[in-house]
């Protein structure tokens, strides 16, 4: 009878350990979900920092537009794509090379 109880306790103990290991690694609140949430938090924080940088850049541009009439005139010319009478207006843009099968197409 004593051997039978020891065997039963060992089995129950192993089942309990197995269940706890399953719940901590694969369960609803396990390591897998924790890692997924952590990755999502890092991505959201990076997106938040990008938005803050963009906000700061826009605020600086607004201040420049309010204080510097030459900058305002330049921005109006760029967005309307027009110049004063007698001026030649050039627009330069960076072209991105097209790739096809790891070869640059020009």
C-alpha cells in the first residue's frame, strides 16, 4: 500500500508540473503571448517616436513659415510650381532606380 501511495503522489506531482509548464509556456497568459505583446509594445513605441519626430518637424516648419517671409514665398513657389515673371523654374527630384531580377534598369 505504501508503494502504491508513493507512485500515486509521483504521478499527481508529474501531472501538476506538466500542467503548470503547459500553462506558463503555451497557455492564454503564457510566455508566447508575453513575447508577442512585448514585440507589439516595441513596435508601437517606435511608431510613437516617429510621430513625435514628425510633429517636431512640422512645428519647426510652421514657426519658419510665420517668421520668415522668404521661406514662405519659397514654399508657395514649390507647391504651386510657379515662379516670378522672367524666372526659369526648375524642379529636381530624386529618381529611385528600378530593379528587375537583381539588375538595375536605367
